[in-house]
């Protein structure tokens, strides 16, 4: 059964695809979240996320922003702030 328009649906990938949140690919047979609905500009759009990236998207959209940070580089499962913190740790330890 398909999710209603504008609701998330958990799927299992039948092909490799891009995650719309992070820099990693969604592998074949990996579970992912699919969303199909209207964007904030009232355009119809579809998005695919790793399960943990969808959770990061929900954290970020509820935390400190009206709009999540689309187009920014995120690590898998992390918000923009968490990615910045992780980059800082990696630079210090290098």
C-alpha cells in the first residue's frame, strides 16, 4: 500500500539512487524513506533519504530553522550543525 500524497513512506531500494540529504548513495536492497508532495514553492516534488538522513531532516526542520538546509553538504544522518561539528573534530585530530 502506498503512502498518501505528502506523507513519508519506507521503501526498500531496487536500484542504487542518490540521497537528497547527504553525500552517500542509497544501495540496492537498503531501506530508505520516500516522500512525494508539494514543496514550499508549491511545486510537486519527490525526495529520497536514508532512514537516518530523514531523521536528521526532521531534527533540523524542527530545531532552529523554518527551512532545512537544502543544497548544503551533510554527512549521513547529521544536521548541518552536526556536520560542522564533525568536520571541526576531524580537522583537530588530523
